[in-house]
């Protein structure tokens, strides 16, 4: 068994110049980050690579810029300030290819900081709620330091790690980080959810991105039959659908009878649901998000969202102009995989305006914005005002279809822009 140590002792083996990996989402090792901040005076140029960090993430704060550099592979709120300033940056990459960075030595990991479930009778812990890129990180890291938390669910799939691989372990019973997307779903999101649900066929396999709109879609699927799930991210919305046999994974084409994901992030109810649940497999994101594996599912329906879309169908989903907001993530992995699937549907769902009233359907993307989904990959676009099908349509036809589902108060502006561009 482990000889548990203090967090102070555990991170003392990290040296200046090391590249550390930080486990993501509910597994974010903030206990270690807090301790590293306390030891910052002895450390210089420690690089942290990670996706979807949550919670406090003390070392990402500007006062520690001489000690820690945040090199984000998918930017989330706690590291956003660092990424957009001098103590951080962002690596544009498909989520499915992040493991290649570790395995091929492009970003070799010196120390992996992870959170795991307690060891079983065979000495195996699991990566719990986040297997995603953590699998390849621990496979390649020179040293592994772990928080062992009894509140971390033991999950099935690719997340096993034997205690012999862990150099230092700290016992912690802190509550896991949570988020309740369902509680944030409003009337607008429900309208979008209903429009998307109308596109989803019975016996389809679905993927949901992150946020309130995917959860709204799940709320609208209660009358569907025999759905499957192959997704990079799982939220609370799937629980009732699985319990009511709406999701049963009978007709997927690959990984039949199992819900496939790479990580989950939600409430305690979700973590209890996935705990030791053999019907849910948490797998390496290189497998889950590989487009060829995605396309093997019949009727693969990918549901993602965006920050803005221009009148030709170019989708920005990772930045607000030059400001790095999130990342490429798995959007293109699934949009392409769904397009190649027999009967598949790549679906982009977004509100017509932001909460502050800024149009999301625009004549041109903001200067510096990143194109995540190209206009060659776009098929369905859904807002609260309807659905536009863009595949096979020319630029003028696309503009007309998108204007029809834009906010009514934006249509005159968009009509003028379309006329100026296309005459």
C-alpha cells in the first residue's frame, strides 16, 4: 500500500525547468497547485500543460509568472488570464492529437500531477472522471504524483494505474469540483434544444459538447428511442435518459451496449452514477476522438456550439477576436467523424445573440478569430429561430439560410452585408 505523504513533501521533487502535466476538470489537482505556489520562491520556469483546468489554480495567477508558465492545450476560465498575458500561451491542436504531443516527445512530461480513486484489492487506482489526455500523460511522464481521494469515482475503461507507478501519494477527502449545466438552461437554450432534437433520429449515436445548449438538447430527447452515446464529455443530462432506456447503445456499430466518453464533469449525482458502472467506459481521447472510430457509429450525430459564425459558414469556437477563450478541443474531430458516418449529422447549435445582445451570426468573424470548423465541414446550423442546412449550398444560399435563423433585429444588417459582398 501507499506510504502517504504531505502535499509539501510530494511536490518537493518538482524542480525548476520541469514540465508538469495537470489533470483536468473534476480531477484538477489544486491541492498541489496551492503547495507549489507556497514553494514558488525556489522554482523558476516550471511549465504546466493541461486541458480544462477548474477551481482556483493558484499557480496561474500573475504574481507567480517568474515561477510558472501556463502552456494551455484547451483554455478554461481559471487559466484564461494567464494564457492571454505574459505568463501563458495556447497550443492550437485537435483534442484527439494531444496524446501525440506526449508520446512523440514534442511536449515530454517530467511530472504528472493527477487525482485518482483509492487502490482496489489488486493495487489499481483509476483516473476517475478524466481519462482523456491524462492516459497518455501518465504513460509517458517520468514521475507521477497523485492525490488519492475516496470521493473520486472508480471508473471503467482505460483509466487504470497501478500504485507501483506513483512516486508520491497524498490522501485527501476534499469534495470534487462540480458544475450544474442543467440549472443554467433557460428558455432560449430550450428552444435551441427542441430544434436540435428534431434533427436527431431514433437509433442515432450522439456526441455532446460542453455547456448549457448540449444539456438543453438532452432534456428534449425523452421521447426518442434506442440512442447511443460516443462522446468526449459526459454531463448530468444523460442520467435519466440511460435510466429510462432512451440511451441503451444497442445500435451504435462500435462499442455496442456501452456509453463511451473520455471524461465527465457535472454534479455529485453524475460522479455517483459513473462510479463502478460497467456500462460506461472512460477511454483514451486518442481513441474516442479519432474520426475513423467516430464514423464507425451509425447515424453519428455530433452536437457542438460556437462563439460566432460568418455568412459563409466559418465557425469560430475558441476565441473572441484575438482573445483566447477556450480551444479547438474535439469539435472538428466529431464534426468530421459525424459527416463520414452512415446517416450521420454534424450539428452546430448556438444562440443568435450573446447574453449581452452581441450577434453570433455575423458578416465576418472578428479580426484575429480562429476558424475551428471550416465552411467545408459545416452541415447543420441551429439557433432558437430554426435550422439552416448549408452542406452543398453556395455562398449566397448559405448567407440567405443563416440570415433566416439569425436574430430578427440583426437581419437587416446581415442583408445589407450579404448584398455588399455577393451583389
